[in-house]
C-alpha cells in the first residue's frame, strides 16, 4: 500500500442565495480512511463537476460534510476479492482525494471497475462514455425515441450533455440538428466541429424567434438542459406530436423564484406534444447497450470526447463555478497530475 498520511475533502459550509462563491466551500484535511473487509481504498484521479451539484447545494448536500460526485479513483489498497491494487474504479464519492468504496455495490459507496477499451482516453469515462453520455443516449433513444430524419433542437449544446447529444444524434441518423449556446465562439464550435447544422447565441434575442430562423420548418424533438425561456421557445417551434426530453434547468439554478413553467404551456395540449423528464439513474440497465454502441466510434476516432480539463484537485471549486458560468466547452473535468491517459487492463 502506498503511504499517504492525509486526505482533503471539499465541504459546503453555507446555502447560497443565487450564484455560489468560493465562500460557500471549505477544503478540510483529515486522515486517509482505512478499508474494511469487502472494500477498497482509492486515490481519486479524475473528478466530474456537474450542473446538478448547484441544485443539490440548496438542501440535498449536508453542510460541513464531504460532497458527492462522479469520480474515477486508483485502488491503493484492496480488501475486496476481484479488485486489485492499481485498478481504476468509478464511484460517486468525489470532491475528495481519497475514499473507501465497495466494488460491485449499489448506493453512495458503491464502485464499478472500469473496463479497458483500447484507444479510449480516460476522460471519456466521465464524459461521453460516462453518465453524461448515457444521459444523452437515454434522452434520445428512450425518452424521445429519435427516428432517422427527425429534426432536433438541443439547448446548452456546447456543454457536457449537449455535445454528447449532438454527436450521438448524428450517429442515430437525426435530420437537422440545431443548438443554442452562450457565446459566438461556442456557436462556431457547434457548427464547425460538432456537426450541428445550425446554432445560435441565446443572448441575441428571444429563443423562439432565433430557433424559428434556424429551423424554419420546425423541429420534431428537443433535449432541454436549460428550462425557462428555452423550453418556451421550443414549444413554439415544435411540430404536432413533437417530443421533449427535459434533462435539466441550468438557466434557473442560480435564480431563486424564477418561473419554471413557460407561458405557452397549454400549447403542449394544442399540439399533442409529449414532455418527459430524464433521470439517468432509472436506466442503468442500458449501460451495456450504450457502450456497445459508442465504443467502436470512439476507437475509430469518429467520436472524440468533448472536455475541458482543469488540473489539480485544489482547483475543483473554481472549475465548478467556471462550469456554472459557462466557461467550459464539453464536459468540465478536474484531473490529478498523476491521472493516467487510458485504462489499462
């Protein structure tokens, strides 16, 4: 076992009213935990910071306790059969440098050994091949039941889920794909690098008007990562019997009291639209199918993980706040300097 004396965790110290700041967090030092029988001690090497963390800050996260999050760790000591020192595992005890987890278990302390895929970078396992990509795949194949030729709109299209939706939808044979983003540079990235047919900066006007220009014949399906005005605009432009997969509402997380319901909600009835929320935890059984679908495209280079990687655990709060401000393109990740580039079997 590698000798490590102390560990660090990030803890939330207060509830934010609006946009969080560094004052809402504290880095806390403590002893490295000891693994019990059936568990392993891991040193975390790659962390995910996600929009849903902001929503959890309002009450789901306990104050003055280590935060949770999707993470990849390297096993330092194992007391669990089938898991060896040096293995890489996925678990949810993130926002800390070390954790004790239980291989094969469900729940907060459960861990899953990463299956190595030749040529697939480690960052893919927390982005397009991880929960982010699985969310996109579930939204498209289960919630929207996307058909070849369907025209699709994606909000926050330059973010983690948005970029994954764009790439996967193209592989599934989508027709016209339109995205919204928060800057001209991101708009250009969507059309030049990610295969979107059209994109717009949502700061340039009402979303409904901008979307109608980008998709003058309407859209069949919408993946909503923003809520609010984006949802209202999509309802305006959706054709009859259109479908909406509602993944998140990042546009409202930092605006307490903002109305979630669009003003044209009754148009869902008038157009016979279907709106359904997406919770990836309800579709864990789809993971094998998803990996079989996507891994060959990652190995061939047809799909490349879209990530913004910040180095150093000490910068995880800055990375999280930067993600909320839209400073990332693709999935925002934090990597330890010792993080490997790939998973080795």
